[in-house]
């Protein structure tokens, strides 16, 4: 199958790129869904819009900075202004773990300034982080970035602006996996046993998915048999395991939605 639509459509002189459009769709879906959940949990839904704007800007900045440090460090040192050269039509030039770090730092600062509970807010946002990621990966597929290795599987895809070889549609693997993560976290949210459990579960599940899909992706930076993203995945997973055990032990009480609090017996 041959597919690649970096430009979704044009209106006069205005060009709407696939990746940028799907990023916008991801933000809209995340804001709508998260605002409903916030309202249901007794929080002001306007918090969501503030958080999305702040974390997206910081996330894109962090994603591009990490990309430059990993892949174009010499150019960045020689010409610091090259940091501002970013293709708005695809996710080329962005690294997800950089986006997570940048967005997470902005998230922390916002919560500190507003004096909001970190774990409860993080739990409410976690499912929609997965939903947004799943939506954006569809944009990656249409733009032809984040492509997979050459393959002869029946569902392999040719990206003609890249080459004529059929490849794993790793963008769709990523999208499907994260839609499932979204549905699971949304289902699990009312069943959580302690504050932070949903968010930490996301930090546990995402690295497992990413570590696996990296075997099918094209990677330029390898450390032995592992890609740089797989190394990051191992680090995040280890931190998440420690966080999960620490937070579960720290919470002497267990939150039961609509039923108040009771002694945690886990």
C-alpha cells in the first residue's frame, strides 16, 4: 500500500499540514474529555485549558531541544539560532521523551503556583495524555515521519517521499497501542486505589509499549542492541516502579470514589 499525505488540504494560500491538524485535533479531544472529568471530580474545567496550553508549548520546546542535543548537537553549538528551525508539517525534529520532560516541568510549576494537588490532577490528565499521543501519531503516519523498518508483512506501507520500500507502519502501531492505553486508564480511573495510581500506571505501560515498537522502527542512535528510546523507556519504567511502590506505601488511606476515605489495606 502506498500512502503519504503531508498536506491534508489547502484553502486558498493557506496550507493545512496533516501532522499539525492532528496535533490540533489531539488538543481539542484532550481538552473536551479532561474538562468533563475535572468537572465530575469537582474541579474547575478552566484549569485544563491553562494546563494544555502551558504544557504543549513547553513540551514542544523540550522535544525539539532534546532532538537537537541528540541528533544535531554540532549544528546547535555552531549556530544556536538553528534551534528555531522547526518543520511545522511533521514531527521530524521532535523527541517524545523531551516533550514529556518539558511538559512535566511546566505542569509542576503550574500546580505549585496554583497550589493544586499533584497526584489527583495527574490522574485525571493521564488518560488524555495517551489519547492525545494516539491522535498525533495518525498525523505522523500521514506525514510519513517516525516510519518503520523495511518489511514484507501484508500491511506494510510505502512512503513515496522517503523511498519505494514497504515498511512497518509503526505510527499506526503506536496509535493503536495508545488508544488502548487511553481506554484502559479511563476504565481504571474510578477503580483507582490511591492518588497517583492512574498516572503511575501510564508511566509503567507507556515504556513497555515504546520499548516493543522500537524493534520495528528505524533508529539512528543505537547503544548496542537498544535504541536511545529503549534506554529512556527502561529508565522511565524503573522510576515508575519505584514511584508506584513508594506512593502505595505512603498512602495510609485508600480513596474510594463517592465513598470517602478508608484505611488502605493493600
